[in-house]
């Protein structure tokens, strides 16, 4: 059986607000979306799908606060410091970092979006 990961999906408490936050903070584009039968957007960077966002209540989920995620999204970026500034400007939270991994020579850190979803960030030299 062949298998591949298509993408992760963030279940949003306030779907339109969270979609806008990711557009503004990560400079993502909403390329594929459904807003009639249910609410779902695929957030893209160029031709790469990064993740989806869906309405939590439409999926029978009531988010709790603080979030107790058992799965964390990890994203590679070119400039972690710039992204962290965008997170702060747009109302997200820096959880840790940026910190340099001395052995492997890269920076990493963690953020939370405006709903408390944790995302780990790795600065990649070539994306």
C-alpha cells in the first residue's frame, strides 16, 4: 500500500479570524476553500500546501483553553526572526526561541497562533 501525508489540518474556533491570521502572519494564500456545506481552506505558499484550516464546531470539536495539543505542526522558514516579529505584531505568542542548534547550525523556536495552537519553527537555509 502506498501512502503519503497530504497535510495537517488546524481546527479553528473562529474560522475566518484564524484564516486571516495565517494569511497576515505567514503570508500564506488561501487557494482551495469550501464555504457552503462546511468551512475549509488550504493555506498555500506558492505551489506548496502548508496545512488546512477547518471550522472546529462543524467537526464536532469544542476547543479547550489552554490548548492541549498532542500533535504539533512544524514549519520551515527562511527567516525565523522576521516570522517571530510577524507573530508578535499579529497577536500570536512566542513560546520559545529563536535558539541556535550549535551542532547542526540552524535556528528553531515555537509559537502559538491566536487560538493557542502550537507550531514549531525551523529556520532552513534553502527552502
